[in-house]
C-alpha cells in the first residue's frame, strides 16, 4: 500500500481551484495525497473528472468511497440524480475522498 510521506492539508489551493485530499486506497491509486482542480465544479461531476484523470479509479475506489466537502459528508450519487445543480465545490474548498475503512 502506498502511504504519502506528507499530507498537504494545510495551505490554500491556487486561485480559482479547490484541494482534493486522497486517503487510504485513493492515495495508493493516485500515488498522491492531494490534487487541485478548477472551481467551481458541481459535485455530480467530480467522479467523471477523476475517472478522466485516473482511468479505472471509479471501479477501484470511487464506487465505494465517501466524499466530504469542508468536512461535511456529501452523497455524490444523490446529487448526480438531481436535474438542478445541487452541491457545487467552490474556490478554496477542501474535498476528501475517503475509501471504506476495515477493522480487524
């Protein structure tokens, strides 16, 4: 498993961007602890943007992960089904991809 040496959770993303944090298998898949993406971005488009950048990520990680925006959980599937734009990721937001955690 890939463990990022340093998380980039502090600091602001560049102007007109948001920061996306990767944890556990998401970090292993991307080999990064974070990325920045242009904002605004409807949350319903997040997974397609990630799949385009990291082919295969939807099946490997995103189908079973949780997503937070500024530490608040968001249901991406529910937002994808809405006709009007629901949650929109804005400039300066912090979004996290959190794969399921197992215990044992």
